C-alpha cells in the first residue's frame, strides 16, 4: 500500500439513508466500554481514539445506549470526546430487547426493550445520552430473544420517526424474510448483520440491499475466521505485506459498494490499521485465493 497519509476517505463514500454521506470506513464504539465482557481502554485512551477517528475522516460511528458496563458508557464517551459534533458526523445507534447494558443478564421475560414503551425509552435514552434532539439512524435489533414479530416494533419506531425523533430507520440481526417484511412497513436505510470473509451466509441479502440502494453494515467484520479461511487470508496478507485484519476489511469493501465498515478497537494502532485498509485493493488473484478457487 502507499505510504501517503491514511484517511477513511480512501475507502470511498456512501449516502446512508440516501442523504447522509459517510466514508465507508466507520468506527464501532462497543469495545470502548468492555461490554458485554472483556477489557477496555482507559477513559483517556477512549476519548483520544474517538477524536483520532474523526481526524482520520471517519464520519460514521456506531453505538448504543446499552453499550455500558461498570459506569463506562459508549454514548457518554462519544459526547465527551466529540460534542458539539461535526456537522457531517453521522451517529448510528440501536434499540432492541435491551434498554440498559445490565439487561443482558436478565431473564428473557424481563427484557422489555421491544415493547412500545421499551422502544420509546430506548430512543429517549439515546437522545439524552448523546445530547441530540434527533437520532441520525436507529437500527431495530432483532434476534436477541426467541424469534418474535418485527412488525409492531418497527411500526413503533416509524411513529417515533414521524414525531421527529429519528431521521432514518435500519434493522439488525434479521432474516431475509424479516428484511422483506420491514420494507413493507417503513423505509429502510441500512441492514446490520453478521457477515465477513469466512461467514457469507448473507450473500443474497448483501446483493438485495445493493440493488435497492440500502447500506449493508456487517458486524464482526474481522472475526470468526476458521482455520481454512484463515490460511487463505494469511496468504493474501503476506502477498501485500499487510495484516490479516486489513485483508478482511478490504475484502468487504471490494465485495459490494454498499458495504460500510464499523470495526471497533481500543487501540490507536489498530484504529489506524483499520482505516489504512481502505487503501488496499483486492485483485482477482486475491479473490481467487480467498474464495478457494
């Protein structure tokens, strides 16, 4: 890759929701909190990471009010680091079965975030903690409980959108059938599902979103490699003298122009490595290796 200064702009741009231009490389805030488990950076490091991401051209930050553990909350960190927000910064949040981070350990019957009251509380909590009057994008996350209907929760969010609390709606952790149903209920700006170079079950959904001009945002974009895929990714990484994570991210960017990346990290070195992946160009030989051809 070139030695020119890195920028998220190298990954290209996408109009999220049709009217919010963002660089295709964004930043996921969950790892800044250590939620739901694991290590987290110090507060000073977390604030510096968010500011550095914006300095590097990141204009899409993914978060949730319930990304919080032991008094450390993603939305509070974002507000402390970046408020007043740059005019072109797009903050995408989500609501679902969980309203607070501690809800994760509650019995399913007590996870009330998908009720009408729970969804309103979730949206209002995000508004309050981020310090904004309207949320740019809210993803409705399904699948955290036994499969329930998407219809009523999405209709509730559509009402909140009509009330001016939300600009665009997205859906997360959904099936292809739920995607089709969602589009019958409300305009959908993005889909956020599990997808990466080794887990490609959503291939048809990625393509369907691309045809419809809907962003597809994979979570765990550099995770879940099995040994066979890992060997192939390592071969391409060696060829380009980059990390396997950069290959995984570059593959996603090459896969479809509607894919937006939100890799999270608690390390500035990894943040810069992730952004630099936008300069890596995956060629046909690389694709043949990664696809096992």
